[in-house]
C-alpha cells in the first residue's frame, strides 16, 4: 500500500504538479485525482482494520475455541483481503473498498460468534465444575453410608455367630457335659465341686 497522501510534490520544472501523491496543486477543482486519493486512503484504512480483525479472530479461535465453520469463514475473509489488495494495486479503489467492506463485516461477525462460543464454553465449564463438586459430595456420602452399613452387618454377623456357637454347644453336649460356674472348665455332670478350682456348683 502507498500510505497517506503527501502534501507537496515537485515536478521537473520545480513547481508543484498534479500527481497521485499530492493534494496541494495548481488544480483547484475537485477532480478525479482528488477522488482517487480519497478512495485510496479509505481503502488503506479499511484493509488495515480488516486484517487486524481477522488476525484477532484467528488467534482467539486457535487459543480458546474450535469451530470448522468459523475457520472456513475466516479463510474466506483472508481471500477477500487478498483480492481487495489486488484491486488496490490495480488502482481499482472503489471495487477494492466494496470488497473489503464485505470482508470487514464478515470478520466482525466471526468475532461476535467467537464471543458467544466463549460465553457458552465458560457457562458449560461452570456447570461441569458444579456437577463435579456434587459427584464428589455424593461419593463421600455413599462411602460413609457404606462404612456404616458394613459395621452394622459385621456386628450383626458377629452376634449371630456367638449365638450359633452357644446353641451348638448346648446341642452337642445337652446331657453329658457341665461347666464350672467359676472357672468355666468342663467338669463331671453331677459334680458338686469343681475339680479344677474347687468352687461349689449350685
């Protein structure tokens, strides 16, 4: 791109002359040269704006979100920028401006879409974090309840085993065995005193 118009240009005769790079000339009418200069400056500005928008959108797309549709749209914007620059180089400023305005609008639309996608992604991440917290809470509660149930089952089974042993002892030795009431050792069925500790049996 050529850039901004220069205020003064000198011709071979040392006087100001009418060129594409000057706006202070002996030409006091608003002619084609002035129109071209304004359109060129307009095209310059919009092309630079559109390039900046496209680069920002592409950087955010690569950094935070992924969308093949948006990538295709940004590729189309880049193609429009190149075509606009080609028209600019051929000094077809009105056509260049028309095309680059379409590209700028598409780039802005892509940026707005990226904003919406980022907001949706942030909301989804927030919901996921909340759900993760609930899952951890449910796991902790489930683990605590499981431990309580395991302890209760263990105690019940232990008590049942004690009863079973006691009842089995009575069933196995219902009439032939007796135990000392003091030391608990097995003694003769009709003994009055324990042969081990000497305690009287009642």
